[in-house]
């Protein structure tokens, strides 16, 4: 078990978590990610879900 990871939280955040942090809409975060302003990765079987790296 990685204790450092559990203290700082997950390395990849959901669009909702990022939107709440910056106090913007989820759509704005998606636009930022798709335009390349945020480092992102697509997950899920169809690749529709987006995760934003914590360092962004």
C-alpha cells in the first residue's frame, strides 16, 4: 500500500473535481483539456471519460 498516494489523493482527477477546484463549469474544464491546456488521459472502454493530472 502506498501511503504517500493515500495522503495526497489520486494522481488523476475527474473533470468534476477540477471544475470544483477552479470554480468553473465542467464544460470549461473539458474545453481546457481538449485544447491542450491541461494534461489529460482518456479512460473507459470507449475513451469518453477524461481524467486530469493532479499537477495541472
